[in-house]
């Protein structure tokens, strides 16, 4: 079992220890106020962990503390991992970003686009062109989520049993068939909408590789990178280290709620949000990206492939704000933030609502987990806890502000 450890003094890494202490106290107050159960935060420069702090409990009822080897449900922080898995196949020539999705998943052969109406009166038309693999990875496919409650197509997802993105009891292949039967919100490649697309990408990985998604990721990503605890389920041996999942209660405070993954291999393998990992595991993944595809002598991707993944791909070079929507749990504002291949990327730091470096990229999870890599500052940061908020919160923006205040060199 590998465990994340502090490797260098903050001052040696160009970080102000007083500001980092302030950061720890800030988040400790959220624990003491009952807004977080506990947390882990790590900050690294040039690959060396210069700050590692834990506070609070991973299981309140059992009184178990957060420890460096605690396991976390990272939810949508799975998406960049799924992107790396797909890009491995792209580099091998077995998949192309410009492949029509239907080449691998025939159910998507005749996509239809929403025109108007709602419910049984929804009107659609044939799409002008196919959904491409790149559309899945940039969330420009026209797919959506059933839990948004903002568009008539969302309602069709719910009517099809997709409130939680997967019909009860369905596996990945069966779920993808349901997605394909529903209309797209817009013409592929023209707009941005955060969606179930990474589940579709996960299924393409299965079809192209001939392996289940969890097996492919274990053999091609987790194993080579030494991500010893990462996976799509929790074993009996790992279970005592898994943090309890909490949700915000109406009126304040938190309470235990169901969370995935659970013990035993799931029937549905989610490339969108199914991973569990330790801080050590995700640090290894961040380091792969920071080092542009290589870690400790193991090269998974060419430098240019990581560069491609972490640059803006939105139509017309726009930022996310241009599309009038925002992810369910991404940064507190999307001005100046574009989108790469399953990760956000800062394209104009002067317009972001929190301090950000040009080209910094990362993503967040619905249980208030987040990470980013800032190439210009040789910086990687992760924050782990397990709370699903009822509404927007300031954890991510406070984290970014305090980390950037701590940068002294």
C-alpha cells in the first residue's frame, strides 16, 4: 500500500508556510462547524509534495480520522482518467478523435437533434453530421444529464430512467443504448453541455480494446503508474479506509448518504464518475500530466498528446461562459475558462473569478473533490473530502485563492 508523504519543506518549494497554515485552519473551521466531515489537501511543486494536511473524520459515527491513505470517491475526476485511457488507443492507431461514434457504437448511427416541444410532443430532426469521439471528450456532443431540469431533453432522460445517468440494474453497454435512443440537445460540435458523454467514451474504450473498462484502466493506467488503490470498486481489504459519504442537510449540517463505488465490482462501470482513489493515486495521475505523459521512466502518452488534452477545444476558442451554462460542480465561475479533453483549462487569467495561471487545467467531483495542474508554476494541487452540497459553495475558490497566496517563488 503506497501512501502520500510530504517530501520537501514549503519554503524550499517556493511556498509560504504561514499562508498554508492559514489554509489548513480555514478548512478545519469548516469541519468544526459541521460543514465538512474531514479533508485532505496536498500541494506539490516540481513533483515534490511540499504540503500535506489532513483534518477531521472519514467516518463521523465511527470516529475514524482522515489519514493519508484514506480512499475517496472522486466522481467526475474520473473523466480525465477516461480521457487518458482513450488517448492511449488513439496513439496506438486503434481510435481517432475524428471517428464517428457510430463506427464503434452502431446505436448512434442516426442521431436526431431537438427542435422544439416537450414530452410526447418533442420535435426532432436528423443531425447534420455524426457525433465524433472528440465531441464526447469536449462535451460538445449534444448529450446531457437527466438531473439538470433545465431542458425538455433532460426530461426525456428522466422518463427513460436516467435520473442518475443509468437505468436501474443496467450495465454500461445497455445504458449506452438508452442514451442513443434519445435526441441531442444541439448539433454535435456547435455548443457545450456537460453530460453523460464520458460514459459513452468508456464504452468505446471497451469495444476498441476488447476489455471491460475497469480491466483496461487497471492494466494500462493504474498499474503502470503505481496507482495501487485506484479502481472502480472497493475490495473488502480496502473498505475500512473508504471515507463515508455525506450530503448537506436542508438548514445546515451534513448527514450520511449513499455513495458509489461500493464493495464488489459494479455492473455499471462509469467512465464519467465511477473511480475510487487515494491521494497518493491521484497525485501520481497529476504528475503524469504535469510531466506531459511520463512518470518515473514509464511513458504512457507522447508530450504532444498531453498538450492536446490540456488545451482549449471549445467552438471558436470561446470560454465556458459563452455557452450560458456551467458544470454542476466545476469552478465558481467560467469566465476565462475553456475546456480541453475532459478537463477545464484557463485561457484568460485576467477574467477568471479566482487566481489562476494561464494554461492551468483540472477538474472537480460532485463530492467536493478537486485537482489542478499549473504548468507555468510547476504546481499540482488536490483537495479531498466527501460532501455532496445542496447548492454552490466556496471551497474550491477559497482553495485556489489560498494556494496562490502561498506562492512566494
